[in-house]
């Protein structure tokens, strides 16, 4: 049982506190309810650009990293299609340094031309290195618009194209910050060997004077139900032919979310999973194969991906894969297989929950979904999943008309 306290400041900032006495370190985790799905179609990549801009100096502090390092801390951040998350880990006695830094950049960034140009260059270089100049790097740039036609999940967090970042103006950047980086749109979690009264006092001291702003109203287009199989082939200079079968699945708050997650584990979690055993070990069609869910807040994807062995055609593999899918749809998992999958899921969760940073992130994530208390219900939900439940979601999710297939064909001549 993960225990925590919750309180809200008058400016709308939600604060979670998790007392942890077994470590000398503390965590300050700040989740902003903004991701790539909140961008305009003609100005994508802004949420990710802000992940970088937030380290470029705030209104009263010219540099973020040095004061934190002097306090014995470290920090990082990540952006997804749904959220942007910043975290600091430092000795508990120095926690006020992190609160000083985080509250100042929530108040306002410095918004200097130099910072914008520096971070713009960093993001453009990242776009080129990670997405354009790396084998299989542009897969999600191709797969998302194939799978999604209306919802803004159709572009990746890096953005649709470099020009959107190149053309970003200071006015664009200030507007995005003013709309999304406000206390009422953030969840702060503090974890460490502290007392609740002290946490309240420190949070009030550093955050209470920040203007609340209005929490943005989200009105995103609903993705239509997919009714036809979609397929696209691209040629790239890659070591081997690769495949990405993306099936639409339920959203993160749906009752069946965890069941679809368990289905993906049955298909391709590890070397004992169905697809690995049958298509790699027995039939030797692939060098690797896996299945996973994107975990998106809105309707997400269950993805089956991997690489073909040399000489194996896409057609031969495709036929074998759909046979395996038909098996999991037509027959109920044995109790032994179901139990094995659940034990691995729960063991992984227990291992993950040992880290204080992971706990702070989980609390923020579940608070965003509706209630941080849900973090304590996850294991029980998995325990209740039956073999019949997994078969049912396999039948509804793994439909060919619900699938978008991206094939990456290796070509020495591809540019």
C-alpha cells in the first residue's frame, strides 16, 4: 500500500506527499497536463521544445542545473503525447533548492532570444539524429499518421516536421507557456523523509504566490472507429526488414485497459511469450518480436513489432502471425499461462515501485487520470483478469479491420 497525502493550494496546484523514511534522498516531481496532443496541427513539437526551454533559465534564476548540482541533486524531464514531466532527486535536507528552482520556472521562464535559439538548435539536432539519421528512427513519424486520421496522436512528440520548430516565434512560445504552464494545470509530488506540516509550509512558501491561470479546456477530435485494414511500405537503409502492426485499443481509463495490456504480454512480453516461441524459436521467421501497448490517455495502440530474418518474406510472416492471432482469439489461455503472465506483471510492478522516483511519478500519473489512490488498486485489477477476459479483448482488439501495418523494407539503394 502506497500511502500519501493530498492538498491543493488556492492557485489550483495539486500537491501529493509520500513519506519515505528508508532513503536519504527526496524527489520533487512536477507533471504538467500538456503533451503533443495539445498542439496545433501547424505548430507541432512545442511540448517537447518546452521540455528543453524549461532548463534555459527562469525569470529570477539564469541557470537551472548548477544550483541543483551544488545541492547534490540531479534532474531530467520527458515529454509524451499526453504529459510533460520534470523531476529532481536530491538529498532530503536540500529539498528547498529544488522547490525554489521548480517554482521559479513555473512562475515564468526568462524568454530570452538566446535561450530560444539554443534550445531550438538542440531540438532540431535531436530531430535529425534520433528520427531522420538513425535506422528505424522515423517509424513513428510514419506509423502515427497511418493509424490516426483525426486525433492529434497522429504526430509524434518531436513534431510532424522540423520546420514547425524552425519557424517557432517568441510570441508562439510565450503563448504556449501562458496557456499550459500554470499551477492549475500541474501536479506536484514530493517524496522523502519529511513531515506533512513541513511540506505544506515549504510548498506554500514557494508556490502560493504564483498566479493560478485558467486550466485549459481540452476539446480534441475523437478518432473515428477504424473500419478498414491500412498498410504502408517504406524503403530505408536499415539492417533488416521490419514490421509494425498497430491495433487500436481502449483508452487509459477504460475498464479493459489492463486486460489489453495483459494480452500484449501474452503475445510478446519476453522469450516465453507466444509470438516469440512460435515465430522465432519454432518457425525461425524473425530475429526478434515483441508486443506492447502505448499507454495513451486517449484511445491507444497495441503494437506488434519486430524484424524478419534474412530471406523471409513479409507475406510468409504475415500469414504465420494471423494464425497465431486466431489461436489466441479462439482458445482460452490455460490457467498456467495466465498465472505466469500475471506473476511477471506483478513482479515487475513490485520492482518498479521500490524506487522513490517511480512512486512519485506513478502518484502524479494516477492523480491526472482521476485519483492517485488508483496506484494501490493496480495489482488487484491484474489479479482479477481471467483467461476469458483476455480472449474477449483479443477478439475485439486484434481485428484486421482495426489494424494499421507499417512495413520497413531494407534497401541498399534507399535514400
